C-alpha cells in the first residue's frame, strides 16, 4: 500500500492533477462493500493532510462499519460538466481506489475536529489513481497502479 505522499513521489504530475480535482468540490462519492458483498455508495468528504489522504465519518455510519469489516474502497471526485462545444476544456474526472486504515489514536482524531462523540477516522492507502479527460477528439486516461507506475490510454 502507498500513502498519498508515496504516490506523489512516484507520479508527481498525476498527483497534482488528481488532487486539484479532488479539491475542486467538497463532496466526494465513496464506494464500500456491504456485509452481503454488494456495493454501497455514500457521500463523503476527504482531507489531504501530512502527506496522507484522510476520510472521516460520523459514529456508527454504515460506510464506517463497511470499512471496518472490509477496508477496500473507491473514491470519486464529482466532476464539473464538460463544455459540449469544447470538451477539451474540461478539467476531467478523478478517482482512486485503495484501503482504509482506521486511526483510533485520540490525539490524531482530535486534530481533525470532527463533530460528535466517537467519530471514525480512516487513513487511505492508495493502490490505483485515475485521471480521465478529453484532449482534442481523444479520451485520455492516465492511471497509476501500485507497483506498476503510470501509463496512459488513448481512446477515440
């Protein structure tokens, strides 16, 4: 598993683009795995801090219980709408996948100033990061996979 900082060192240009898209809007979409194995989609917020990617949750939230049971996740940054007349001006779409590691150290949790009693805090270790966009008449997909580095796919 790679921390966000480790990913940044391996793929600095891609990390800058993806983080910019994640920072554009407050709310993200989180995919977790339910107890029965089916997917669950939840709204969430994330925080890039101290070289890590963090996710918080209210006490007892289903997404937190999902992550405690099965730490695999996917995160999607809500994209802006492309300009139909010039889709190459679209900043693109960013998503990542990885595993959540719950952090329970009271001092660390307190630094995030989350509301309520007993919030959940997770550090995200990334395994895949993807940036999709339009360049000219091509769909461009830059992706990083842990242990394989960055590659680009171009599609018509």
